C-alpha cells in the first residue's frame, strides 16, 4: 500500500475525530463517552435487537455488553427477551426507558447543533462542497466495509442472494427466467475443490454473491454474480469478480469464462472493462447472448 495514501487517511481521521468531539470524555457534554452515546442513538425510540446492534456497529459481544450495562446502570436502557408473542426467547432486545428517550431527544438536538456549527463558518458554496464531499466519503467508506468471503451455497444468506439474483434476471430478461430452461448450477459444483461461492456482506447482511466452477481443461467458469441495489456503484461487483479470478488462478486455472444476457448491460460493461473479450458460444445456455473469456496470470 502507498505510504502517502496511508498518511492521508490518518490525517483525515485525526481531523474528523477532533472536529466531531470524539476525543472528549463527555461527548456533546452529556456526561458519557462517544461509544455509549452512539449506542443510545442506535437503540432509538423504537428499540433494537442486540444482535442487530452488534452487527451494525461492528462491536464484539463483550464490549457491547459493557456499553449496554453502563446505560442500564444509568437507568436509560432495559435489555431483555423480545416481547413478541410466540417470539424466540433467545433474542434479546434493547429499549429506551423514559429517561433514555429524554436523553436521546437531547442527543438529537445537540447533534443538529454540532452539524450546524461545522457548516456555519463556511460560505454557501463551500457548504455545498463539504456536504457533497462527505456524501462521497460515506459511500466509499461503506464500500470498504463490505466483506467478501467463501460461503457454502446451502447457507441461508447465500440462498437469499441466489433468490434475489433469480428475481432480478426474471424482471430484466425479455421472456422472464425459467430455471428449467437454464443450465443448472448444482451446489456440489460450488464447493471446494470443485469451485466456490463467495458472499459479500455489509454489517453481516448479504449484499452480493458470485461463484466460480473449476474445470479440468484449465478454463474456470464464473456464475451467478449479483450485487444488491443498496451497494451498487461501490465497486462490490468488481471486487467479487477479482476475487473469483484470483481463486481460480490460485488453483491452476489459465482462463475464466462466462456467459451473460444482452439485457445485463452493466455486467457486460464491467466484464469488458475488466479485460474480458467476447468469444464464440462455448455452451448452450438458453438465456445467453454473449460469451466472454479472460486469460489468467499464473
């Protein structure tokens, strides 16, 4: 990694933490550190499941428990089983008390004041520049938070992605999508050593997938690349494609192939920009109009 890039990120982090008051022991003068204040905000008036809070904030169970205990001891939060009739008693939820809702409202007010204090010294033009830059930084940071790792195709999260993939192509293909007409991709073909399915997650929730099948002739085949609308434009599809290529190359593949439908214009543009060249049909896929191949470095 370029040392200048690392230094720039560190400078940005120092400036932001100082400007938003993250270094203060009492965040926004509310008598509690930033971690507790952020957790109080995330619980919110509607409450939240503890597991969801852990995933959303990227906290380990022990640290989250300590933060919740501190808020409970201050009378701001209650933690207990989910209150739904017939619900799973193992699911724990956090809810604000009356005092907690009062403090949440005050935190909301002071957060508005802090945001206004950042914008107020700037001209209207510079405010627009800052907000636009913040939006871009936020999107890029979210993209960097996406985790891509192997996942069994039978996993419920993988199944959810594959169902979403089928629904989307069903909407976009000219004649819909009938799995019976498409070449099958069995689970066994996506489990090592035959192949792999990669799952992309954000805050532990599935947001994309892609698979590669390894063939004895040295040409691997990429299948089922899909990215959720919520993270499109963040480079997740390109990352999935690159990881699938790397996986195939590390296992001896000399090239990767894929087929795609003419209506998936974004995917076609991605493949071409990633170095794929169009080739004659190599299979009899009913829904394919384009076939691509890319050589892999050993």
